[in-house]
């Protein structure tokens, strides 16, 4: 059985290597609250793909500046 801490660690590592992130994963990746994340995405014109995911490259650019 996998411990909860190990599962969290594996999930965090997998988020770093995925090209597309679910909205919940994008919040974790950016370390922002839901409202802050929505404001930043709006400022930088970042939208979900048609399948409902965020591109990690776009999020990286948003975090840079």
C-alpha cells in the first residue's frame, strides 16, 4: 500500500513533467489560490484548451512575468 505522503510526492513530480495540466493541477503548479489564478490567467490571456486543460508552457510564461 502506498503511503499518503509518497502519493503526494509522486503526484507533484508527475505534474512537473506533464505538458497539459488539469485546472486543479494548474493551481498546485502555480501555487496560487483559485481567484488569484483566474486573475493572472485573464491578465496574460491564458485559456483552457478545448479538452479543458491548461498548457504548461503558457503557465510557465505567466509565472515568469
